C-alpha cells in the first residue's frame, strides 16, 4: 500500500457522510461512467457499493498480513453452494456506516432503502445448506478465524419462481446481468482442470494421468467483512474458462460454430446451479462441477502452503478443510493424487496427511439424498481418481479387518457398481459432524453405525447456527432499536447477551414495546403482502409462516390439510369467535419433483378458494408469494408470529429457519426433529408448541406396518379434507388433478402426515387460544428471543474451531 503511495484510510467506520458522498459521486462518474442527471437507481447502487467496498479493502489486506505474520492455521470451507443474498446493506451495517450511507445518499437525492432493494440476490444455493455456508462465512469473519470459502461462480443461480395458473414455472436467474460490484477477478489465480483420458504407470506409487480435455478455473474473490470491519476473510468462487478462447483454425476454415464450441463446452461447467435440494440427479455435468471447484481449491490450498512451508507432513498443522456435504468429497482422492503423483509421496503417507486435514459435515440421512456415483461414470470422467478410491477402500478394509470387524458390515466405499460418497468422505476425514444433537445421534445409530463402531471418536456434533447480523440486526430494525435501548448492542457480537432480556419478559411495559415492534414489522409487511399475494394483513391477525424448500418430508401438506379443516370448521360454526389467521407459504420445488410441484398447485388452489370465500373473510387467508429467497425471508421472519417446523421426526437434520424465526420472536409449532429439540430445551416446554410422533415412534410405526387409512378413518376432520381434495372441491375445472396426492395419503403416506394430523390440529387450536392472551403470548415471544442466543453461528464457528479445526479465533 505504502509502495503505491496510497494513504491508508482511517478506520472503516470513521468515514463521514460528506466524504462518503464525495466518494459515491466519484465512482458514479469515473467507475460507472455516468453523470448524476442521467444516473439510474442501479448506477447509484453500484457507485455506493464501490464506495463501501473501498472501505473494506485495506482491512482485508491487514487481515491477510496478520494471518501471515502469525502463520495462523487456515480454515478452508468447500461448498457447492453459498446462498449469500444481497451484500450492500450487510456490508454497510458491518462497517457501522448506516447513518453515513443514508445521509450521503439523501444528500444526493437518492433513497437508501430503494438502493438496497435494487440489488439482485446472489442465489448461489438452494436452501438450508447454502445459507448455512453463508452464515458461516459471516461468522468466521466476526470471530476472526483465518477462513476462506471456496465455491462456484455460477452464471445463473437458483431459478426464479413464478406461478402460472397456480403451477410453479421456472425462469433463468440472471444475477450477473449487471456488474457485480463486490468481487475482484483474479485471472492470475487460475488452474487447468482435466477430465477423462487415461492413466499410465508412474514412478513408485504414482500414476500418470493424461486428461482428454482441460478447462481453466479462474478465481473471483469477494471480501467478507466481519462485525465492525475488524477482520475480513475471502470468498473465492471459481469460473470455468476454455483453455483457448477460440479455435482460430476452424474459424479461418469458415466453421464459425465449430470455432466457438470448445469455449461453450468449457463454460458450461460453471453455467448454472443444479436446482435439486437433497436429491442428487447423478448427471455427468454435476460430477464435473464437483471436481472442477474441488480440484481448483485443493491446488490453491497446496500452493499457498508450499509458498511458506517445506514439509508436506506439516500440512495438517496449518490447514483444515471442511467439506460441506459430500459434494466436494473428491477432495480426498485429489489431495492424495497431488501428493503421490506430483510430489512423490508414498500412498500411505499421502493418505495420512489428507486424513489429517479433511473434515466432513453431513446434512441429511434421507437415503435418496446420499450421493452415489456409478463407478463407470467416475472412471470415465476421473479415471485416476477411481483408482485412488479403490486404494482408499482397500486400506479401509484392512483397517476394518485389523479391528476385527466383519468384512460385510456395509461400510465399503465401492459396492453395487457405485461409489458411496458419504462413506468416502467419512473414511478420508479426521472428524465427521452432524448438524443437531438428534441428527448426530441418528448418524451414529443408523446410516453411519458401522463406521462409527470402527471410529468411535470421529463423529461429533456441531449444531447449526445463524448470523445475528443479517437475521436480527439487519432484518429487524424495530426490534434492534428496542434491544439497543434495553440492553445495548453487545448482543450483535455476543448473542448470549440476549439473556439479559429474561427478567424483562415479566415487565408489562417492556412487553408492550416488544409487541409494538412486532406490530411495526407486520405493518411494514402488509403492503408488500397485498401486492404479492392479494391478501390483507391486519396487525392483530396471527401471522403463521412456513417458509422453506418444498419437500414431502417437510410436510407443507400437513399444514395445508389443517388449513382446509380449519376452513371447514369456520364455515360450519360461523358463530364462534375464531382467532384470525393469515397463513403464509413460501418456497420452491425442484423443477423435476412432480409431487412437490403438485402440492404447490394445491396450496394455490386452496388459497384461491379460501380467500374468495366471504364466510371466512377476516378470519382465514392463505398467501403464497412467489419466488421465496433470502430477501423475502428477511421481510417475513421479523413479522411472523408462528413458525411452522413440522417435518416428520428424524428427517430434518437441523433446520435453520426455525432458529431465525424464534430469534425474531415467533413461537414454534413443531415436531421433535432436528434443532427443534434444542430450541425446546432452551426456550422451555411452555414457550413452544411441540406435537406429534418422536423419531423413535416414527421408526416403530413404520416397522409395525403403518397404514394411513386407519388414521384418516379415525379423524372425521381429516377424512373430510382429503375427500374434498379428492372430489375436486378446490379444482372444479379438473376434479382429478390431485389424485396423486390423495392416493399417496390414503395408501402410503411415507412421511406420516395422517399419523400426526390430529395432534397437529389440537396443537393449532391451543395456539388459537394462546394468541388471545396477548400478554402471555408476548412473554413467551420475549423468552424465545432471550434464550435463542446460543443459536448464533458465532457459537457454531467457535465450536468447529475448537473441536474440529484446532484453529484459533481472534476475538
Ligand atoms: C440438507 F442434504 N440440507 C441436504 C441438502 O441437500 N440440502 C439442504 O439444504 C439442509 C437440511 O435439510 C437442514 O435440516 C439443515 O439445517 C441444512 O441443510 C444445513 O445443515 C434444513 O435446513
């Protein structure tokens, strides 16, 4: 910095509104190339973003210098998905520049909030898994871990959802249509990545891989500022480029299309995010994506290590690599390949080094979600890696036999012509973790039982968390202001301090102000909800939200059946003083997931019927705003009164939306699944509405041969709702439309919707009653906020740093 004569700006937060305003003006003219009179909203947004980014760059350099000077152990978080959302407001808040930014823009005649909303969401993820990675990035900077996130810079993130006559339609998302102001392209940080070809013999343990095709991985770096800008890590995303832009020979022959083909094929690799959540499609392109970003990252990691260290045996002391699910599980074979084939180590030494660095997070036990690649496909795309996988498997078999385990205990990596990526990730990892206490226990007892017996120290728990910067400070200004007055702002970096609210739950004046903050959020939401879903939200109405991906195990259908039954009950007893509710659904279905898409259509059909019915006007409304994403979550969560977390017990690994909603004062109606169990343990049984079968009971019911018909017969309410759906009450234009849903409910009901229906209904009526005692409700809501500090991702990251990575935290 000094060498180029640049004066280092003072503290990130120390910039005045006047100075910031001047910087915005300069960027508008000199970076965007536009004058103030011609500037559109997007131009102003870009100008402000560049001006804010300028404040991050020097602390970013300083962080790197600190890490290098102390030779700190580095933590690499490899993830196929980073669902980061908008960055402007988040950066502004982290730097403490809210009032300066507002004032600067007001001085320029531009509305700051409109600017913030103009930013497209970076939707490089599907749901919980990708959003967790984004929260972890934020927290690694907040607590000062020397962390770096690696992923893919998809040209197109998760599709945009719209409804056509109530059916989900998908459109390509285009977040890079405008310049993305937060990243720096690093053309010099690039690696050739090979695919296919053959393997010849090498020296010693080595093989010599001759790939048939090669693409270039080019890095794009986004700085990730932590709270108060005191630590700035990096998110490095790889983009695929052709080795040669263009086949000039072909072009000169007049073959214009042929000239462009290699480039198009190469760039296909980082073209689009696969929209399947929890259900891998096993496509060749997906395997190439996984290898592409993993191989580039591992090479980058090794290169950075080798620039400062000589002895590869020291790698585990200086490098911790976290694999977010099995998508980057090829990291093990790739690291071993580099050590053996390109550095000359023996296989066993290389394996031990790899296993000293690698750690694997499992996010689900659903059998259909566990990644498996046909060995034939892997051998075709990555022939060298398949050979290494075989050697890893053989070594694992030897370890297994030495420990006296039977050879057929189901823990082989290769079997039935497939490579089991969960097993591969487990075998090559030092630690393997689940994402909630229940999930981790089920890992040990079920899917990973055999491996757990062999390596009883390997599986540990790290319950998920959410960043309080985005999910309380950023999204909930009314509550933030109240907290500031009541307990200061220490909670933003130390969320346990929310506990100071506990005594205030019994203070009527405080409760009033807390309720007023919730009301303010609902008032803020109402015009948007009216515009998006055509419904009217009165602030006294109970706002009930279920926002998450559509999957049968998450049971949006259970919520919908209860909605239909409630509608019936209201119509049958209009004289009753029903508790008014607005039910909000939000979420996307994988484009190929037919049942989930049919459930979306059913919700929209029921919504139309209910919302048009004068008999329930002002009592029951159903809203399904399209295109649920991070920004929509930021609107809905602060306004919600009731959080629906109703998955079949044993199937939701953790959930993180459950934490965000509770932290913003929504009460949970939920099963004893995932982190709901830990939320209950903290907020107390009396401040949460638990219902339904436990994981053990679910397993028992299934073992006994569960038959949903008996549950339907035993519940007239449920029977009536199912019959209405079956007979076309909500689809008079096509009475058979929902036949697949009805047949499944009556005949199979894999996710035990019918078994839990009555318990859920009863709990919902208890909720209706509880809502009427607003003081008691608000008291519970305050206690939810007060006791959810533990669900900060700062706590989770400190746990990973201490118990998994063996890495330091600065703050
Ligand atoms: C789990 F296996 N999750 C998967 C997957 O492919 N995608 C995904 O988003 C989710 C879990 O369903 C979760 O329970 C969990 O909290 C999250 O990963 C992060 O661990 C729902 O949010």
